[in-house]
């Protein structure tokens, strides 16, 4: 009975399926019929073909319902699928028919995973053929692969079939996989326009095999007809690239190896085929370029040239270059590397030059049109940025300019890259490649035609900020000896730019831009300058202190040796060993690394000053805040003193010329800068850096090792106030400890070369470029000398008092005299002031102190009548220099202005008499005041002494003393008295006419 029912059911099933789609859909999609068909697979295996034909009908019904317009949602445009409660009543009724294939899919999946292995290849082949047939039959319009996948995967039946195929592929053996691939490719050849999305979707199961087969199919079509369209093959490869790019690269790599070394006729067309394929997809192009970059070598380039004639046999290859030019813009990786490689090859191959020019023109045109393209993303990568920076330093000019153009292109969209590039190129050294600076200049010119292109000022600030940190904290990485630092390179490049810009040679850069950028960066430049100079000054002061201490120890050692000549040898040996240890310790302190760092800092300081001069920092055109003006003035003076420590004359002179230019510009522009510069340069010579100008070093209290309770200032507190209570200046030692040790004064004279440089610096501060004869600066120097040298705030006026009054100011006068002894440069400064009349009048207190001390000392020498006055004696030299200053400044008239020429011919008492009667009394009665001078038409100040005869009481003493020494002073007497009287301009004669005639006859 059961057997009879099964046969009747089978007959009914066959009749129903035989009518096919002529039956109503609800009959074919009846769940009881579906269950019956599934039972036949288990009980009647011979019915497999008709059962699977029924399954095909169910799938086709689902597809038909999917594509019907009435199954579309009017609001969204999507088909109503599994949501039964959605849509209208008709759509809800059709939803059951639409989802009928789900039962079949579930049953077939169980067969694949739980049934015998033979089911997997059978179900896979049936599903592939069914999907291909349904896709070809119900595809209404041409769509891309991605669109086709999105469209058909929304269908229940198609999605279920692809799921079945994927499950079957996982259960197949290698031989069965080859069969399925062959079936898939046959279906692809049969339905190339509608089966491509299926191949692309299922290709992920064995991607490499599918990719290789698709490429082989494409190249065969390309060889048969070079005009064929490869949209299908390219679409499949493009879809698979998103998940299987490595397999695609492997396939390209194998094909390129065959193409570069062809063994078959088909291999000749590999390269043209791949290049044509890249026109269809950016992803394929990117993968192919990635492979070429990995495989490229110089030998490959030569091989390409040899194989090119074989490729030219293809007619499509001749029209390929415009396509390649456009292809570079489509790369989002390795595009810049490809262009730089072409730039390096352009010197040897003309086609590379054409390719490069066309590509760069298209690239810049797209930027001007504000079009977005993938190459911009590649240019913005960090690794690409560093590669372009490296190419900017290349000796190949084409490569360099290509890198610059690419950087300008990406900078229009990413300004931070432009700032970083300016900062990076400023750090590099172009000593071995002078053409490298051209890349920096071209970058600073910007991209023409682009509105709001970023400026290079932030790039300057960025590099200067980094250098500031390096200079402040010394965080420079270890470098080989002699390697210039980033700070040195930066300021060298900035200096070169400013120098060339000053000559109006840079036509690319607008004139105000570089000047404005440097002026905005001036505070940061001054900050770096301050750090550098302060470190150099600290090292200079430390070296000076060590030299002074060494001299003091040597002096003490000499004094000790004089007292210990009779001591045993054991003591001498211990003393020698201690000296050796001291020398070893001192040698350890001076390390070569420190010397190299100081030399590097010195070179950096020179460069910074050159830059400040080239950008005319501190001039009238620069707007600076007052603190910045003061800081720049102080640093300029410090740099001058640091420059005096250079080892050679040429370097010292060059440094002095730099500082003079900087000082002169600042002092001419602002009075406050002149005041600060003059004060700093005079204080430096007197108190801080006098050792550079021959100053005698005074010992510190700790060097003398005097206990605090024995200090003279402490002892004075225990005495009553009186006339001697403040005479601390006059002591020359410590009671109980002997005389103060004094350094040898044989080398007390200032170095002539350094003195000349110092006077030039002072002169640069005092000169006024707009008013050449203005003596305001020199008058300020005179006033500053009085302030710094004179220790008393009283009795600093211009008049000379009575001689008796000098006893009140004796201590101050002695200290002023001591300042001239320890600082010989003061004489040179007074000489410069004296040449610019009437500036020396303001230093009357210094002249008065010198004259008073010389007068008292000459009187003291008169006590010992047998002590001759030496020409080189310090007192004689001081007297002669004083008389020279008075003569040069026209503070004493003729014939007193010749007194310095003959003063050494007189005795001590005579000199004291001349100083008192002739010099002191004249200056007391004729106050050295600027009112004595008048200005001529040239703006110079003169004192016309020829119009006013000097009273005889100021010259009679000199006349009488010279008459006693006519054998020695006859020529001078004739010039000083006789010649002036013959011209009627000499002093009034006091003696009878016969006396004067006798003097003439003696002459």
C-alpha cells in the first residue's frame, strides 16, 4: 500500500514539474510539494534529475518575483523580500512564494555538510549553471560588478545559490576544484556580460587560480583582437583586488617575468596587455605599479629597451604614452617614486623627459582647477615626504626640480608639509652641492596661479624654534668631527638668502616677503644669538680667570723659591710633584670636545651677525620693541669682545668689522641703542673684559688669603672718623703679611692691533651716518668715562681748582691714576675723544686727577736729587700722554702745546714747576669748557688760539727754563717762541728788546 502511494506521488510530482512554469506559482511553491521532492532524494535516488529540475523552477520563481515591478516598494525602490508584514496585501501573499527556495537551500546544505562527498561537486555544478542561466535571463541592463553583486544578493534564491556554491567549494578536492573552475570559466565564456559578477564573487574561494585564469582569458582575447574591450576581465580583477591584492600581485609578477623574458608568442603581448588593462581600473594600475616598483632595477631598464621593439609590433602600444601620463595621477601609492625614477632616467632617455613633462603639466593643471586626484594622497604620506626631501638635495637637477614641483603641488592642499619642507631644507648643508640651494629658493617662490598659497614664514619660525632648543639644552645627536650642526647650516642658508636678496638677484621671491619673514623671526634669531654669545662669554671669562690664577700662583712660586733655596731636596721634590699634579688637573679641565664646541659656537656667532647685517637688523626701517633693542645692543658689544679672542689677526679683524657694522647701524638709528652700546663697551673694557686689552689683573681677596677680621675695611670700623679714616686706597699691603703681590708690568701696554679694533668699535658707536661731524656720541663717551672711572660724585665739574684743593681729592685722584695704570686702553680712548673737540672737556675731572697726581709725584722725586727721570718711567709716560691729550684737544694754546716734545729734557723739580705754573694755572684760569670752541662751515669745532695771545705768566717759566737748555732745545725754542713772534702771534714779551735779539742770535 505504501509502495503504491509513493508511485502515485511520484506521478503527480512528474506531471506538475513537467508543466513547468505553466502551473500557478502557488502550486509549485506549495510546502507539501517541496517536502515531497526532498523525500524523493532520500527514497528514490533515481529521481535526482527531476527533483533538481524542480528546485531550478523554485529558484526561477523567486527570481521572477524579485524582478517584478509590483514587488518593489514604492517608497524605497527595493523588492519586498522576507518582511511579510511589509508592503500591501498582494506583496504579502507573494512573499511566501518568493521565500519558497529557503527550504530547498537548507536541505541541500545539510546534504553538502552531512551527506556523502559526491553531493558537493554535483550541487556545485548545478548551482553554477543555474546562477549563470538565471543571471543572463533576468539581467535587464548592463551594470558594474559591484552593482550586480549588490542587486542580485538581495534576491533570496541567488543569495542561497551562492551560499551553496561557497559551501560546496570548501568540501572539494583539488581535482574537483579544477573541474569547478573550468565550469565557471566556461559559463563565463558563454555569458561574459552577465556572469562576471559571479566569478568575482566566487573567486575568493580560490583567488589565485581565478585571477590567473581571468588574465589568461584576457590576453588571449587581446592577441586575437587588440581592439577588444576588456571591461569584464578588468571588472573581475578590480572587484577581487579589494580582498585579494596579494594574489593579484603574485599573478602580475609571474606574467611580467614571462613578458620580460618571452619564451612563447603569447608572452610578447604581456606588457602591452597589462598596460591596456590598467586603463579600466585604478586598483589594477596600483597593483601593477607596486609590482614594478618591487622588481625594478637598473638592469631591468636596459632589458626593457631591448624588448621594446617586440612590443611595438602591437598597434596599441604606439598610442599608449598619453594613457600612461594620465595613469600617474591615478596612483595613490608609489606615484611620486615613479615620477622621480623617470626624472633620474630623463637624462638618458628622451621618452622619460616627455613622459615627465606631460605628467607634471597635467598634475599642475588639475591643481589649478582644484580637482582632487589619488596622487595627492600619495604625496601627503610621511615616507613620500621624506623621499621628496632627499630628492631636493640630489645633484640631478631634473630630479631636484621634479621633487620641488611635487612638494609645491601637495603644499597647496597641505600647508603643514610646506612649512616642514622649508624647515628641513634650511637645516641641510649645500657646501658640496651648491645647486641644492636652488630647491629652497624655488620652494620659497611658491606655486604661481594658486590663491592663498602658504607663506614660508612659519617654516622659518619652525626651524628656528628647533635650533633654539638645541642651543639651549645641547641635545644635539653625536656626529662625526667636523660635521656642521643644523644651526650652522640654517644660518648659513638664511645668510645666503639674505645676501642674494640684498643684491636683487632673486627674481622668483617677491622683495617684501623675505624681508618681512626675517623681521618676524628677528626675536627668535636674537634669542639664539643670546644663548650662543653667553656661552662664549662664560668660557672666555673662565679661561681669563684660570690664566690670572696661574700667573698669581707662578708669582707666589717665584717668591717662595727665593726664600727656600736652602731647603732640602725632599721638599723641592714634593713641591715639584704638587706642581705636576696641578698641571695635570688643569690639562684635564680643558677637554678637546669643549674646544670643538666653542669653535662651532664661534662660527655660529659669526654667521648670525652676518645675517643680522644682511637683513639690516636694528636699522631705522625695522620696528623693534625697546627690550629687543636693548638686548640686541648688549649682545652686539659682547660679540665684539668675543671676536677679540680669535686666534689670527684676519679673524679678529673680520669679527670686528661685522660688529662695527652692526653697532653703527643701531647707534645711528636710535639714541637709546647708542647709550647702551657705549656703556657696555666701556664697562667691558674697564671691568669685565679688560684682559683682552692689556689690563693688569688685580687679585681678589680670596687669592690673597686675608682673614675676614684682618680686612682693612673691618679695621677702619674700630677707628674714629678723621682725616685718615677713608684712605683705604693708599695702602699697599697688609700689616703682618707684607706687601701686596704685584704682577709684572712689563707688558702693561695694550696690544696695538686690539686697541685699534676697540677704537674702531667705539668710533662706530659714536658716528652718525646722517651727521658726519656730530660729536654727541664722543661727548657721551667722555661723560661715561667720568662716571665709571671717577669714584666720587662730588667735585666732578669742569673747572680746575686751586692747587691746595687737590689735597681734598687726593684719594680719588690716586684711584683715577691707578685706573689708567691698570687699563692702558683709557689713554687711547681719551686720545680719540681729544680728536673730536670739544668732547674732552667733559672729562676735565680725569685730566685734573692725572695732572694733580703727576704734579705731586714729580715733587716727591725732587726729594732724592740723585734719582734721574727715565724716559720710559711710568710717571714720565703719564706726563707726556697728559700733555699730548691737552695739546690735541686744544685745551692749551701754543707754545704750551709743544711741551710734550721736550718735557723729558727737564729735571723733576722743573717738570713740577712747569706743570704747576704753565699747565695747572692756565687751566685754572681758562676753564676747559665747550664754550671756548666755535664751529666752522664744515661743522668742525675749533679753538683759534692765534687770535688770542696767551698771557706771559703762563709761558715765562717755560721760556726761562728752555733758555737754560738752548744747547738741547734750541730748535724747539725757535719753533715755539721765535717763529710765533715773527708772525706776531706769539706770547707777549716781557723782557727788553735787546734780550729778545740776543736770543735770536743764539738760535
